[in-house]
């Protein structure tokens, strides 16, 4: 008898508090029709099941399956996962959100999201479906590729400074090259690139699914599995040893970006797993760490990481609220708890970099973070080393207006933006405006022309050098060169978030002069290393770490000078005449824009780095007076 198409709600009966539905998948061969039933169980009974972690894919890409004899439409991605995980001769008990939660019932979604932590923590195994790697050779090569890279790369030595660790690989590469041995540049990176292009590595929900898991298995089709432990260990090595910047000559910009984002996102999952197990971290911390990940329902920028928070103010999920109201509710709750880090989540105002979500259309106050817009933060999660304490150790003084549109803070206006050099990302989009239409995500806007990338980098460094030398503290004055270098790096030199060493800061100025005197930036990496080795052994030892950190900062910040003669890095969207403010209890300074001449109300532009302001210096300077700052 033909099964009639039926609305999904007809297969769902209400679930009790602390109960979930489990999917009993009928045994069958790969191409057999999918058939399953749903059973309601309480989590308190410790049911035995495996949970599926997958990327939903396009909502309109769907297949019909049979649920308890009733036709049901599920996403093609989930159907692929069920085929991959189905046993041939025995049924399998699974949990998958796309079926086990009634997606048409907002109240049920809200209740089930509250249980997500337990659902993944109690699962025997979390089965990750990455969708098949169909291209010939990739499926068989990926395991070999991971194994070879783990063996080739040196072990991490946590006793070494970060910049010294990052130099280990470049030294080995150059030694092997001189002695005629194969180098890491000769490795076939194609399989790893294609693996990390899988959408699963970019999705926010999967962070808590991995963080809660007892065991994780990656599946790439045809019964093939990958070790999550090996892949995450490799990612840590690639990042800590500074490998990716060394591949500019052998891996194209798009592939290198896929590698970089895949590695970064895997490390996010690794970090959150560790700190969640240690029961550390607030909801703001979880949102900060996952700010570069995506989700189809923008409310899940918050709700998708609720299980990753162990302390501080929390929120109950409420899918009845709009996206904007969800962001307001989040900001209000976190600020009520005195957490000023939430202000750092408000990204720059460069609408050209966020064409899908222009600020003028959101209706949010400037201080409420629009989490649809990616940000690159100086503020650190509370469970990591805090680099800065611009606002001192006092508790923030905060209050909200009755209508919830204004935030009153206590702070000091300490400087004014005099001039700046636009970020290389702005330079790219101004030079190739079509890119912003080609790529919907900020992370995907990449110039495919390597030579032009080098030339743009050189122009940016030249502009920063000229601006610093002509309009701020002259380089021949005491401390001027180090202040310039410190601002270029935002006083950072470690992928773990550590501050730059004094040796790295002093060597950075030497690096700049070296590059600008002979345009080293246009040379391939091995030629740059050889020339720098001849010029200065100390420069050669630090060039990987210096290039990496300068690249991090120049991409999304404006190198600036202020009327007070300070160097800094400001958020994109900063204009001449904007003010730098230190809020009491704040980790980092912020750029503000007055709403009118002589006004005491301001719009928040974003967080910033400013030399001489980052460690509470302004709180003991007699010339600055605490005042009420009203953010609107």
C-alpha cells in the first residue's frame, strides 16, 4: 500500500519533562528505503544510544523516509547519515535532532535545547557525519596524510616560548631544503584541505556536541572513519608550530584559508571540551570563543553554546523571540552580571564587510552585539590568560535605561583618533569590490592572486611606517620604535594568546625595516628566510611569529595614531575624531563616537588596542576624570 505524505507533527506525541525521543533505525542495506520508529524515554533512566552530529545542509534538499509507517520528509544530509550508520542485520538506536525534536513546535524546541548538554553527554558515542569525500583518492589518502604530518612535525615543547616553537618547522624546512631532503612543502595537502572544507567544521552547534561527548568518531562515507584525537592533535601542531604561513608558495589562498579556518575551528572544539570538563567559563566566554562559527538560526549564536557555560549568568532558550530581541536579552543579562566582555563582541561597523547585515537595518543599540556579524576580539575568555586590564580591577558601574536602549557606564575619555591606515581587508574590497558580492561570509573574502596579496601587504606596511614616523612619536625618540612594534602586534605573539616578548617587539621593527628596504615581502618564503638569516640571526629566528601576528592584526584592524601621540589598532569603521574610552572594570579600551557636538551620549564602534592605556595607566593619570558614559 502506498504511504500517503503526512505532516511531520502527526508522528509526534508530546514528550514529558526530561524526556527525549530515540530513533530506532531498522536494519537494511545501503540503498534500501529508510525506515525507523520513535520512542520516548526519560534521560533519568540512562538509556543506551548513540548521538549523531551532522550539518543540516540546505533546508529544501530533502528525502522522504518512513517513520512508523508514515511518510516523513528529512534533510538529504540526515538521510545520508542514517544510511551510513545503518547496520545490515540489526536495528540501531540513535538520536538526531532533525527527527527526534519536532522542529515545527517552538515550545518543544525550547525545552529540548535545555536538555542538549545531557543528550550528548549521556550518548555512548557521538557519530560525526562529514558527508562523503567522493573524489577519487581522497578517501584513501586522508588517513595517510594525517599520519604523515603527525610524524613529520616536531613534538610541541611547552617549555619553549611560542615564537621559538613556531620557528622549529621553518628551521627544519630550510635545513632539509639545503640538504636535498623532502620538506613539508612537498606534502600533498589536497586531502586535508578537502576534509576541512566540510561544512561541519564551521557550524556552531557541533562545538557543544563534541565538548559533551564521551567519545567522538568521524565518518566520511563508505564506512571509513577518522580519529578525532589524531585530527585535533594535528590541528594543534599546525597552529602552535606556525605551519600554515609557510605554505604560501605551495597552497593557494583559497585552500590555505580552508586549512586555517578548519584548524582554528577544531581548536575551538578542543578548547571548549577541556574547559567544559573543568567546569570553567561563562556564556560570554562560550560566545567569544565560537564567534567565527555559523548557524542557520541566528538565535543559536547564543542558544547553540548554552551547554558550554559552567558559571555566571545564564539564559533559558526562547525561540519565540526575534533574533534582535534575543541579542538584546543576552546583552542585558550579561551586563547585569557585570560582564563588560559582552561589549567586545560588538564587531566593527564596516558594513561593506557585512553586506548581508548592515548596521542601519538591525535596529539594535550600538552596544548590543549583533552576533550575525563576525568579530575578531582582543578581549579573552575568562578562563584564559587575561592580557589587558585597561579599566583596572574595580567592578564595572553599569545601569540600563528603562526602555533598554541606553547603557550608562563609568569611564574616562583618554584620547582621539588623529589618522589611520585602513586594514588590508578594506584595501582588498576597495580594489576588488566584486569579491564582497561573490562571498557571503567574511572569512571567504580572499584575493586569489598571491603576488597582489604580497604587494598589498607591502603597501600596508609602508603606510604604517610612514604614518608612525611622520605623525606620532618619531622613531629616534626613546621607546618610539618599541611602541610602534607593540601596536603592530597588539602586544601579542602567541597563538595561545600570550603577550609578545621584549625580544619579539624589538625584532619587529628590524623586520619592518628589512622588508621595506628591499621589499622582502615579494620574495618566496625560503628566499626571505635566507636573506634575513644573512642580515640578522635573531630576525630569522622570529620572522615566522612576527609575520603571523602582523598578518592577524593588519587584516581586520586600522593601524592608528592619536592626538596624544600614541600608536594603536582600531576597529574597522573608525573615523578621524573618534574617541578612545576606558570603562571602569573593562579589559580593553573602546572607540566611541559622540552622537552630537558636546553630547555625553556615544555610539560604540568597537574595542581597540592603544599603547600606554592597556594596563590601567589612565586610572592613575591626574589629567583624566571619571565621567558617566551613555551608550546608545
